[in-house]
C-alpha cells in the first residue's frame, strides 16, 4: 500500500470575502496520479493554489512529506520538491524556450539526458529552442510549461488542466509523458476536464462541487460507472471526448 505524500485535512480557503473551499480532505499517495475533477468553479484550481501557498488556507492542515506546509511561503514549498503548472502556463514570453527551461533547473544547467527525453515527447520545443516563448502557439506554450515542471525530478507535480485547448496529437504526447513519469515513481495531482484523459492516466480520483469533495475512490471505478459520472459530472465516457 502506497504511503501518503500529500494530505489535506479539513482545508478552508477564503479569497477576500468569498469562502471558496469548505473543509477539503484529500490524500495523494506516493507514485500515483490523483485526478481532481469537477465542474467549472468547483474549487479545483483554488485547491492547487492553496497547496502551493499562493492562497493561504484559513483553516485546516496541509501536510507534505510529513511536514506542515499550510503556513509556508511558496518558494519554500517549491524548494521542498513541489512543482506547479498553472492553467495560464506562466511561461516568460520575452525569454527563449531554452532560457525558460534553464530557469526551471535549480542547478542553473539542464541535464542533457533528461532534456532528450523531454524532446522525445515535445519535439516542437527542440525546433523552437532559441525562439522567444511569446511567439509560440498556445499548445506549444503548454508543452513548455509542462517541460519546465519536469526539467528536474520533483517529489510532487501539481498540474492544472494541461490538455485545455491542445490538439489531439499533443494530448497523446502529454499522456505518454505523464504515464512515463508515473512509471518512474512520480506523484502527480492533476486537474483535468477531459474525462478520457483522466481515465487514461488517473489512479485515484476526487470530485469537487461547490468547494467540497463529494466523491473519492479509484479512477477505474468511476470510469466504469456511467450513472455516477452523470450524477457527479454531468457526463459519461460515450458522450464526452
């Protein structure tokens, strides 16, 4: 049985006067991919940002690798081994693809073997290596954002809607990369709207609604239950691409 790497216990988050998360309980097990699903506005992005310390939990506890991080600064959480890929990608448009990647390397230099592995999934990054990132297409920027997060080994990857707006071929490459990372022992928490992608790469799943966890369990069990999908997400595999 895998041990917990990340645990949220009764987490509440307020943003200004708005109460967004209402007692979220979530466990991400080592070496597994945990999917966080739900309709738009359910609180998924807020959950990731709260883990990363970008928004502060107003109550409850966030523990990572056996230590409390709910009062830690975001740079300290990153140094502890958590990488975050936001939905807006967060690439530096005025820098080249290469410069974006070098910034992601804590040692200030890229491992050539790992870089070759990344290029195998995202060959466009090699093609535009010396081009300004701001000139890339939306899909290519998403590739770069993912590549930056996996430029080095991290204990935990938090990824927010990586397939949004991507062409099917790029989605396939992304699934391969994330599957390869999981085989290598990476722990991933992934927000995703594409249920087929969630089914392909998820081990465990949590479903959110109105800032609360309303379902948790095995991803394959949810994928096999059309009625549960419709009730929780308003979809099923036959109708949702």
